[in-house]
């Protein structure tokens, strides 16, 4: 083994550490679904409001 090579246990620890630091992947479909549901809720509230 070289000076800076890690064994299997060390490699797992390093990859786990980097997984925590990695920013969350941006999910476009999930974002669009969230915006859509917010819009529909807002539209429903506006629709209910004038009928009073």
C-alpha cells in the first residue's frame, strides 16, 4: 500500500463523509409538482372567497 492509500474501511468512511457534504440534487419534477399544488390551493382559496 502507498503512503496515502486507504483500506476498505477508510474508503467507506471517506465516501460517507462526502455524501453528507454533497448538496441535495435539484429535482425539477418535484419542484414543478410543489409549485403546481401551491397554485391550485391558492386558486381554490380565491374561488371560495368571493362566494361569501
